[in-house]
């Protein structure tokens, strides 16, 4: 990726590698949503190798074909008692079926701000973000890992900076995966978009189970379900 977002991502991953070598890192605690407030929720602990570094949670409300997805991420890196890096991301999306209707996101990447505001207009999806303004097809999808329909897309909207990216997604591979301490059958997909390389796991019922990305130095960034 050639954008400022991709450059920032490389800096984040490089910093992860430095901090992973130290014995002390602070993992931000995940907030607990109000009981009954969301119809579906995916709450992930985030790890760099075996070190917990934060959380990324997704909450979905549905009413017929209308959906509202809210997500929040918080990573923090400390050297002893000194905070060296902090990442915060909040995102709200509305959907009609598998078509994104609107998105609003705000990100603080160690003091560097990113934003995206987008919505459907007649004949187009209008997006204004840190990557600039663009008119996209009327029906677009974001990197909606929670919705397996996104696996059939050739282009996806990056809701951190507003880029519309070409993606390649592999055919599924059957595997066993540890989920909440229990082995279960799963299907792994490989996603590539620019410099992004992800592995995603889903259950036989298409429930999102895990995410893993290899960062520089051969280390693993992964999401594990709570």
C-alpha cells in the first residue's frame, strides 16, 4: 500500500516487534457491553505472539434487512511504565442487506488522526476520508469480517482511511482450530490486499472465529474470541 495509512501501519507493526522483545507490555482491558444491548457480538483479545496487547470488539444490531455494526479497538504498548504507543479506533456502519449504507469512523494512531465519512447517494456511495474523496459503486462492502458475504468481493472499503482496495481471497481450507480452549472444525481463508496479508477462520455455520496476520520478523498478530 502506498498511502499514508499503509505507511502508518508499517510503523505500527515495526513498533510491535520492538515491544514484543521487552518483558513488560500493557494490555488494555476490553469493556463489557450492556446485557441485551446487541443481538450479536464478537469480542476479541488481541495478541502479538503470546503477549496480550488489547482488544477489538464488534456489536451488531439487526432488524429485517437493516443492520447497524459498531466496533471499537484499543491497543497500548508500554516499556516498563512508559507508554510508547497507543491505538484507538471506533467505527459505526449501517447496512441494507449486504450493501453498506453509511459509515463513520475515527482513529487515533499514536496521535495521528484518521477519519472516514461515507453514505449512499443516488447512484453512488460517496466517501470522504483521510485518503481523499471518492464516488464508489452504489453497493459496496467494507472489510466486514463478521459477514461471510464479504469473502465473495473483489474490492473492499478500508474504513480507517477511505481507500477502496482490490482484494484476493483464497478458497477455504478445512482445519481444526482452538476456540475458547476447545478444538473445533473450521475453514481458513487467505486475504490479500496490497501489503495486507490475513488468515481468517470461520465455523461450518459461517461464524467468524479468528484472525491472524504475519508481521515483519515473522511474528504473529492474532485475534482470539472471548
